[in-house]
């Protein structure tokens, strides 16, 4: 599902109007769609008492259409104007006149009625927030904050018009105060800020109203952002349509991971890869740790290498690894989980990146080892997917984690564009971007804030990419960059869905990474469940 920033939506509206669709027409469609959804939500809407909070701009104009439509449907409607009639925008004023002529009840909010306004709120069943739209750029005035507090503490059902007042439609940031909606009915296309924290805390359920925007307009504005759902990823979900196949048809993943005390990370990555459909998975591991991995892994092969005293792979492992990649026709290299922060390991990672040409997924320690030498990311000929959590991206950018969290999309996009790679910034509603396209994930839950989850994710993505690389080799009709974006997005979606499935049985508090492994087949088979 396509999603847009506030700026993109403004351009879309302007383009529609420029092509001959009146702003009043768009407003009318928005109001009609809003009321239709309310009728679906409340079977006795005509018997409800509704309080509509109206601002002076186009969001307020939408609210005035809603007031008229609800009044015509039989609801008892009272409209609260947060600005004087003369301050209304031209389209809002037109809709004010229409509602006023019908006999809709209006009051103006001011300091005189502020103290007694709670009584007005107590009289109604439903509150509609149409105060500020996506264009809000400043903090709220003190007088408005008091109103917002009264609304939020009322325990009435609150439906937001397009976006909850106080949320930035692009970043999800909130002003000094924000309306907390139970339902947000957004117009045209969903706004990105509805799905990003902290704004997501104030949106409730999100529904979309089609206001008749032509697809040509959306293409002209170059909307490249999407919210991941099954429709977006189903083409990448593994299938075995042909009968005459064997394991080499589904790719061979080489995993370089694990060190003393962190063999579990390597095991989870390998199992994630093979569970997601890779034909072959091999783990390159220090020979002193090989016996541990032979016990942990059954279906995964191991490639034991001579190690240093600390069970760390030395730089001289480079040639053997590169020879293995060539001779065994490796489709993808996954590198990083549990590798350790040893300096010698860092030198090995650097040299591999400077010489490898197959796609590579970099996670965890591989990213931390490169934090001071990130220019190597530009020099490699490999197509890269990096999977940092906010702290890891902060180290790569030389910033603090709080800065990254405040503007997750901005920093992920900038890093991906600068280093010509795909950046998968983990966290709630993980971001996947190549600097132009952007996917925002819609699956997952708080129980997945647990050790090892990222290792499983690296494995799933690696398994998907390996299978798709084999498809490229066989059919030669796909762009590698498009494939990597699709596989990264699908991997994140399936990983989150596996976590959601597992939480139904284990709960969120007790959820652990290995619980997801058993759910990968289920999410692939059940698909739309």
C-alpha cells in the first residue's frame, strides 16, 4: 500500500486541482467517505450526539462537510469553531455556509467558554477531530492545549479527520500536545506519520477513504514509499512450482558468523536461512568451535577454518573463503552475527568486502567492525543489504541513537543513498530503503525485543535473496537491485509475521528468537492469515 509524506500529499492535491478537480470536490468526497466509515462502525449513528472540532484550514473544511452529512443522516451535531468564521479558508467558509443554512448548531471556542467546555463534551457520544491537518508545523498555543486535554480525558470515542491534530504527517513527531484518536480516517493515501512513533500512539485504527485521485497523479508525484502488506511481498514468498528441481536450484548461502560465547547467533542465522527455503546453507566457523555447531545444526553444513588462540578467524582465512565461494557457487554471503569485535576479524571482513562480487547481507558485528572504515562500503563491488539497529546506524553515522530514532526515515535514506546500498533500519515498523524507494513494515510486536531476533532476520533475508539470485541466473530478466529490495522487504514482513504467530502461543513476554523458526513454515504456507 502506497504511503505519502505531507509534502507529497500537498503536491497530489495541487496536481488534482490543476487538472480540473475542484478542491471543494475533494473535500466533499473526503467528508462523504468519512461518514460512510462511521456508519459501518456505528450501526445507530443517526442516534448519536456528535461534537465536531473544526479548525480554520482545509482539515476544518473536511470537518464541516462531515457535520453536514451527519446532520442529514439524522445525527445530533454540534460544531465547535476553533477560529472565527472570517478566519476560515475559502473552501472551509463555503462548507460552513452550507452547514449553517441546514441548521447545524455552531459555537465558537474562546476563553469565556473554556472552563465550561467539559460539560459540552460530556453530552456527546462521539468527537470528530478536524482541527489541524498534515500541515501543522508549530507547537500548540496554551489555550488549545487545555482543549486537547479535556478531549483526551473525556473517554469518548474520538475519530480523527485525516490525521490526529498534533501529529507531523511526515515524521510522526508530535507537538507539545496531541489528540489521541480511537480511529483515524485518512484521505487519498495514508500519511507516513500515522505509522511512525510517537505519532502511532495517537492514531488508533487507520482507515483510508478513496477521494478519486488518478493513478497518473500519484505517478507524477513519484510516490516511492509503501507500507508492507501481503500484496507487496507475495511475489517473493518462496514457491516450488516445478517438479524437476534439486537443492542447487534454490541457492547456496554462506554464513560467516559466530565466535566463542556467541555460537547461538550463527545457529539462528543459519536456521533462518534454511527455513526460508535456501537449498543449501554452509556456516564458516573457527575449527575449534566446529564441534559445537555440528551439534546445534543438522541440516546446515559447516566449513571449519583454522583459528587463532581466541578462536577468531585470522586474515589468512581469506583465500580459503574466497575459493569456497567460487567453487561451491555461493549465491550470497551473510556476515556478522556473533563475529566478535576482534581487530583481526575486522581485517578479514574488510578484505572480503573489497574482493567479493556476490550479494552480501551485513549485520551486527560486521557493521560495528566497519564503523571507522565505512568508506569500504563504497568501494565494494558487492550488492549490499545492511541490517543495523538504531545504535549500529548511529555508530556508522557518528551520531547518537536518539538522533536516529527522531528521524529514522531521513537517516536510513541518507545512508543508503550515500553508500549505494539497501539499509534496513530495525525497530518497530522496520524501514527498508535504497535511498529512493522505501518500505515500512506492518508486522511484529514488542515481544520481539529480545536477543537473537536480528540473527533470524538476517537468515530469512539471506535465504530469500539466495533463491531469487538463482531465478535471476536462470531467467536473466530481473534487476538485482529490485530483487534485493523485494527480498529485504519480504524478509522483514515474514519475520514480523512469524513473531506475531509465535506470540499467540507464547505471549510477548516469553517470546524468544528460536520460537520464530518453527513459525516460518506456517507464515509461508498460510500466507494471508
